[in-house]
C-alpha cells in the first residue's frame, strides 16, 4: 500500500485545476507508487479535511475524479472519512496486489551494465505548471495553442497506462521507481540504494518538440523541466534483460561510481558522463 497527502495551494490550486482533476491527480500519484512496485492497484481509501465554505459539489467532483481515474484498474473507492478543517487536505491510501511469485520491485536492484529504461513522457507536467504560472490562470492560456493546452492538461490531470508496472516485473527488470519528484532526484534514489551511478543519454531524454514549443512561449529552459520537474509519474528503472518490457525505451545506462581520488563526492546521476546542469527537485518538507 502507499499513502500521499495533497494540500491545497501547495500541491494543487483551484485557480489551475478543477476538483475533478485534483481527484485524478490524487489517484495517479498513488497508483504510480503501486505500479513502481510491479503491483496492480485494487482499492482506495480517501480522507478529507475540508473548510466549512468548500462547496459540497467540490467533494462530489473529487470523488468522481478518483473513481474515474481508478476504474481502468477496476479499483474502487472503498472507504474514508471527512472532517472540518481550516485548510483543504486530501489523503489517499492506495492498496495493491502482486500477481505471481516474483517479489516486488525495489530501488536497490540496479547493477553495473544495466540499461536505464522509461515508460512515458518526461518534463510535461513541469512544463504545464510553468505555462500556468506564466499566463497567470487556466483561462489566460491561449485556447488556440493545442500544445500548451495539452501540457496544462497533463499537469492538472496526469494519466497512467495500466500494466506498465506489472509488465516490468514480469519482464524481470532489476529496479523501478516513478518520476514524481524529478528525474535526477528519483534516479538518484535508485543509484544510491544500489551503490551505482546512473548515466542518462542526453539524446534520449532531450526535450521533445512540445517542450521546445512551451519553452519558446514561456522563455524558460526546457532542460529544467526534464531533469527536475517531476509529477509525470513516468516509470523509470533498470534492466539487464535483452528484451524491454512493452512500452519502455532505453534512456541511459548503469555504470560504476567514480573511483577517481580527485573526484570529491561523485554524483549518483550523470548526463553523458557529466554532472547535470540542474539537480534540484521536489522537496516534501
């Protein structure tokens, strides 16, 4: 199981997202954790602390978003609690199950020689947030720019593809996580737990055409979105197998940690063998 908490105006804003979209996002970030273990989500518990002035319709829309996002897995909202509070806080607990005898996937299985793999987009959620912040509101985003609208939608209501986690486990990948706090930060968790260095291939993770377009419109560096953005919930892992799990692509390799005596505190993650230009990511505290 896994639990995540969303706090209004820290993790989401109704200026940018509808209550329905917040419900989708709440499920996505929890189910991504379940998928990263190679498991299948089965049920959801929801607890809400809500201000008195929050319309009841918002609660209904949150629940509808949660149910709609959970339905592709046939997972259901099975219980929870609602209390009054000064601030709106949503806590989701997702339950899952492992199918078959293989153990759950973890962060500590990467080995030198593995290929680094990913399933899904990288940097799109961060770009969507940057677009919203640049224009100031959802309404102000140019309606005739389909790329900007798509990236905003991805930030507000990211979606997962069912089976990507269990498929990776069935394909015997060595480690797996989801890109929730930023690509560099999440990959570093695997590298540090496994005692290796993850080296991303710049060409494989370079900003795509949609990110380049958004960068031109907002005046920002799209590499920051790719390296530190997070909240794409793309699954990222390592494998020594010849055949990749369905839906995955190679984005780097696992190498040994530098033993050069002149290198102080060698990086856990590199890009084309060099320390990445951006290394920060989401800070929970």
